[in-house]
């Protein structure tokens, strides 16, 4: 088990990406704390984790609120004596339109949400990780040189995440804390059922890859678990590209 006896927190756990990571962490032996804004989806995930033999607890937490995040993390550390992994996979509420057509509020929404949430959740975890000299912060998203028209502020938010990841990594590295981004180029399974134009979107995601297939949710979970484990202890201040070649470094 890659994560035996580790303590992990996953924000946005009710979503498909967060859920995939949470299941993989639990499968690999971590005690998982699931955070999100919808209790029902968190409870369903926790039941699935437990049914598979894992350990999971849930809490309704808005990852954009400093007091809520700090209280949540401090309680976990007080109860378990440690915090090893923090993975933030919340959605950013992006509105995707051409820049000449999008409103100021809709443009800024994903950028502000991404920066606020990732800053707050990383800071809360880092306080406890640094004191123990170990820990892993995982960020999902990440940018690259390529982009497409009509994305509004979404791609800009992903690029900003990379800047934030670099800053956290250089400041937390001396305390033994690693910071890594996972970037996928899009996961077809994460599209909601009945999403308008889903077939065309999936086809475009696959067509953009070099392997003729896109990452699955299982791929995301497997890579997240590996990167969070001690086997990846040399990885920090970098991204791990699981886009099947859709994003070219």
C-alpha cells in the first residue's frame, strides 16, 4: 500500500476528479477526509470508500472561506496527529466565452476562486506539514503553452495556479513539503451525464492526444496516489503531465 497510515484531505471530493483521487488514496491505505459543499455527494463517496474497505469521513466545507478551511484542517491534525496529503479539486465556476463577449465578473470568477481556494487550503495544510517536516500538496489543473479561443478566464486561472504552485514549492521545500500539479488536458468521464455537446467534446479531447485516448478517472487517481506517496519523494515544484500528449511540454 503506497499510502499506508497516511492522512489525506480532498477538497471538491463530491466531484468526479476529487472522488477519483479519494478512492485511490483510500485504496492505498490512507485515512481520507472528504470536503465539499454538498453533503449528499460526499456521503455517497464515503459509503463507496468504506464498502471497498477504506476509511473516509466527510465534512461540508467551503474551500473559499479561510475560517472554515482552517477549522477543518486543524481539527483533523488534532485528532490524527498529522496531515500528509492535501488535494484541492474544487470547480471554479468558469463561464467560457470569448474575451470580447464575457463580462468582467464572469471573466474573473475562475481566477479569483482558484487563487483564493488553493491559497487557503495550501496554507492550512502547510502549517501542520511544515512542523513535521513532511507532506504533499497536490494541485489539479495546470497550464501549458497551448490554449483555445472562447475559454474566458478558465485557462488563465490554470496558468495562475502554476505560478502559485511554484511560489509555494520554493517556500515550503526547506520544510520538507512537496507541491505538485497534475494536468490532464481533459478527462471525458468528468463530463456530467447529458452535458450539451459531450460527444463532440470527448472526440476533440481524444483527437488532441498523441496516444489516441484521453486520461480516465482511474488514471487520475492512480497518478495522484503515486505522486502523494514516498516513492515520488523527489518530485516537487513541477507538474505531472497525464494528458496522453494533448499538452506538449
